[in-house]
C-alpha cells in the first residue's frame, strides 16, 4: 500500500486512512494516532489550504483538501463488472435450461391399447374431419354440456421464407356458406354520391357520409366494426390511415370498390380472423348442433381463404390444424382432403423433388 502512486502535484496529500483508528502519513512509513497531526516527513501545508475541510475521495482513499481534491472516480468499471457477472449467470441458466429441454423421450410407434395411457409415450393421433366432429358431439353428450356451443379451430402456419424473411401477419374477412350466429357487424360507408349513399342505407349500412365523418372518427365519436369506401373519395381519407390501420379501406381486404351491396354483405355477415404470434390463427367456424356437412363446409371455406395469402415462392402454408369445442380438448386433424388443390399439388411437387435428389447419387454411383 505504501508503493501506491501519489496523486498529482496540484493536490495536497494530508492523510491516508488505513483502518478506523490508525492513520499513516503520505509516504506510508510512519503511523500517527490522531488524524490532524502532521508527520515530519510531510511537506508544510500552505496557509491558504489549512482552513479548508478535508475530503476523503472514494475508491482511492486519499485524504485531500477540498480546494484541490480530485473528483470521485466514476463507477463505470464496477458497473461493467456487475453486468458481466449478470450475463455470465444468465448464460449459465440458459445452458442448464437447454440441457433440461434436450431430454426428450421418443414416442412409441404403436397405438395405445387401453383408454387410459400416458400421452407423452405415444404420437398425437390425427383424425379425419368428419370423425373429429363426431367425437366432439359425443364429448358434449357425455359431459352434459350446452349443445349449442361454438366450434373453434387453431391453424398453425409456416410463415418462414427464404433469406430469413417471414410472411407479414394478415387479417381477412370471409363469408361462410352456413351462418351460425345472428350477430351483424356495424359498417360505415364513405361516399359523396347521393345515389350510392341511398344504396348503402338500403343494404344495412350503419353510417353513411363523406369528409365530414373524418373529424368524428378521429375524436372517437363514431365507432364501427368495419369501414367501406368508394375509390373516388380515397384521396380525402388519408388523415384516417394511422387511425384505422388495418381497417383502412383497401382492395386487398375487399373493402374498396364500386359494388357497395356486396361489400356490405361481406363485412356485415362475414367472419373476421387475424394472425396471432406471426403464425397462429384462432377463430370459430360453427355451432356444435349444426350438421357435420355444414361444419366441414365452413372449415374448408376458411382454409381456402387463408391459403390465398400464401406466397408463390414458399412451400406448404398450413402446417397443423386443431379443432375443438368450447368445453372439449383439441383434436388434431388430418390435412388430406381439407387443403385446396393448389396446396396439395405443391406438396406433391416437393416430395417428387426430394425423391429425385435421393435418386441422383444412386444413378451416379451406378454409372461410375
């Protein structure tokens, strides 16, 4: 501690604290019992600084006069060390979690014999859509639950594209062949033509108007479920782009056009769904008391609409499909016969390409 470097010549070193009761001089060679006693080896303190209070600077422990005391050293190094220690502990925890997750039991290939079994020992069974709907209806009878409960589906998508890109989350509205609820959505129609306004009111529009509605919408005085517009008024609706966001009228969502009755029917009676967590769609499709054929028809209509958003360069879009009711467990569906023909053709093409790639090395080895 005595070999420690001295502070700059501008400051006057008075004392250095070693413990609570013992004090040493500036050179560290002599000890002094009292703090205010000056050692013989120390230089005389100028009179201008004798009346100044003594300050102990942190981290270096030098006792300096207030007039020439160095500012306290920043604690950056200590904070960096603490951050590194935290990062090290977090990495260790992550590695331990990975090791725990790495222990996965392989599922058995055979089907369970009994009704009661450990699910993690077997593969999750997949069912045909008609069989799955029949099982949901049987579950309702055995559980004595409400017969008019809703039927839901969870659609898992493959949104990954080439070069680490993904399909942007989308939202859409589809008109189902068989309605299962009497609920009707409120739709606002933007138009400045009186004839188009009359047609919109006759077909059930909740609000019809032009530019005068912009101020009320921005102030949240008008709240509806959907917005429909005519192309002629679109340049005047730009102030609503940030307010409406996905509900802003566009041709991609079929909310912009000249056929007002068709648009009103779609958004008043249609089913709206959105992509959650970049790859999951949750929506209801029917009621459990409806005939099986109607439930299957509604399911296929929704799948066809979802596959329209599939990029041409990507592979199969729908990876997994689960159906359930309000009170039952989810049943994994077999995708054969449910996806559109375009989706099936692309899956077959991928399988043939993989088979060709496997056959090429065999043919090369034979020719050699």
